């Protein structure tokens, strides 16, 4: 039974690592340019602090997952891994929320503030951002499932 628990935790962590990695890569490679009224502008993820935060949060999760793979097999460090899983889940959730808010403004605009939507001018950028947000949301959900599984493992330590 202990071997099955390790396999499940490892699989969840590896899949979450892959989702966070793909989210970061797709967001970093998102760029497009457009000409509006004879003015050229570039759309890239570094133009928005929420997108930069999204990439940094996913990078932290990418770095944490392999380390947690080795720590989670140790019973003495199980509580630390659980606490760090909570931090990763919260970090990914907050970053996806911030990035989704900016992406929504980019797609729909905000008539009250006078912000126009930009996805009509830079569709390639918006498609990349959408893909990154889907992968980031998947990573966030997977880390939440991993958190629940870690909590179950800590509360029911039977081998």
C-alpha cells in the first residue's frame, strides 16, 4: 500500500510539474506585433506585471516539484512537504487569478475605464496567453489534488 501511495504522489507531482512547465514556456514565448494608425506596437508577456508574476510563480513550482519528489519519501519531512504544497497551491492560484484578470481585460476591454480590447489586433499573442492560462489552471488544480492527497497521507499514515 505504501508503494501505491508513493506512485500516486509521484505521478501527480510529475503531471503538475509538466503543466507548470508548459504554462511557463507558452507564456514566455507569447509575442505578437501590430500596426494601428501607422504605429507599431509589440505585445509580449513582459508588458504586464500579472503575466510576469504568472511566469515566476510557475517557475517556482517547476523548481519545487523535483525537490519535493525526494523529500516526500522521507517520513520526517512529510509535514514540511505538506506545508510547501500549501504554499505552491496558493501561489499558483493567485498567479492564475491575476493573469486571468488581465487576459479578460485584454480580450474584452473595459468600457468604464476606456480600455479597448487588443485581441483583435494581436490574435497570436492572445492565443498563446489562453494556452498558458489553461496549462496554468491545470497545474493549479493538480497541485490542489496533490495537496488533498498529501493531507490524506499525513492524517492516515498507515503503510
